[in-house]
């Protein structure tokens, strides 16, 4: 039985104000989803994303809060921020992920699309596209998998087409180095530099890590295999800016996929349990249907008499 609860205190974000339609095709599936979001596990996932869960106080009192995620929450003067829109003084000590946040100078990166180029990966009318401005022959998006290995998820050529040939082979050593050090890498003359296990000779390479406030989840890798020094130092800033934004979107997408998978697994488990109970009930009904009700009641009555006699006899013997 689900009851309506109206919080009397505290700040509740709009994301928690969700309704379940009684006319939805599968309202019970929505109930399971909502139940998971408000469970200890679901609330700790919100917490890991630096979102303050609505059940934080109750879970903290019960010792159910993820200690590592709690330690990473923003804190002002040693106190975890629990109110939306909290104002702080310029001299306040602010920590995020346990690190002191210091005021940094603003850096402005301006990206300009020259006239005569269209904003698309490829064009059926062979017009010039912004892909030509990148000067990269090949681009790759690599992510860390659950085992900690580098997995190349996306590979495109200058025309925006998926790479399927030997050009798909890239330097894993560069990717692992950038991800481990969490720093971008620019190689302007790599013809005599790193050689991969596949014998690939590198020329111009630029690579930036995909870093979120929680971890480095992968890297963006661009290369030109025919020209040296095609990438310049000034190309690092816009690539890092794009990688930082992409990392947040990718992490959120992975987290959402993980939540969907867990809800799907729980739904299947409940369905299996319901099917098992239905099977047991059907077997019981089938057995009872083959017996005569009078015989069943007579057998139960006889068993009750036997039990009563045994108990009475024992009482008499003890007396």
C-alpha cells in the first residue's frame, strides 16, 4: 500500500516531485523504479553524483550513508552543505572531494567557424565541413571498462564515417598514459617515437582525458598519420574544454544505464517469484481437486483426535 507523504521540513528538489499515473500501461513498474530511487542503494547513488539525497538525515542516523560519497560532498568551513542556494563568504574554506577549492583566474576559449564551412561531419553535396578545421584524419573515444582496460567505443575518420579497417588500431600506451596521469598529451613529431604492438608508426597525436569530479573515465584521441606537427599547443585548450563537457554527459549516461539495468534485474526477479508462487498454487489446487472434500476433512479430524489422545495420555501418566 502506497501512501502520500508531504515533507514538513527540509528542502526538496524538483527531481523528487514525481507522480505515478494510475492509467499508465505498467504502473507497477513505475512503483518499482520509485521504490529503488528512494531505497538506501538508490539514495547513495544520488549521493555519489554529488546530489544531496532527500533521505540523507534518516540514512545517516541509521548508518546507511556511503562514507566515501559523504566525504566527497561540498563542505564549507568543515560543515557539509545540506541546503540549496547556500551562500558563502569570499574567505570561506570550501572543499569538494576533500580538496580545497581555490579561486582561479577565468580563461576564455573562443571557437570560430569560418565562412564557407558547414557544421556537420559530412555533406552529400561535398561542401567543406568543420571536420576539415580539426586537421585530424582519425578520432577516437575510449572508455575504461569494468576491468580497468581501455575500450575504444567510437572511431571516426575525417568524413565522420566509422572506421572498420586497420586504421582502427591506435596506441593503447598513449591512452593509458593520458588516463593514468589525467593530463593531455601533444605529440608533434612521433614518427620515430612510440611504436605500438601492431607496428603502427605515429606522427601527429593529441589526446585529452575524460575527467569528471569523481574519476577519469576515458580519453579523446585525435591523430594525423601523414603529416607532422599538425596539432599545436593552442589546440589543447579547446580539446580539454570539449573533453570536460563530454565526460560529464558520458558519466551521466553510464549511471542512468546502470540504474535501468538494476531496475530491470529486480523486475525480472519479482516476476520469477510471482511465477513460482503461481505454479505452487496451481499444483496445490490440482491436488485438492483430485481429493474428495469429505475424505480430507475426515483425515484432518482423525489426526486431531490422535494428537489430543497422545497429549491426554501423557498428562495422565505424569499425574
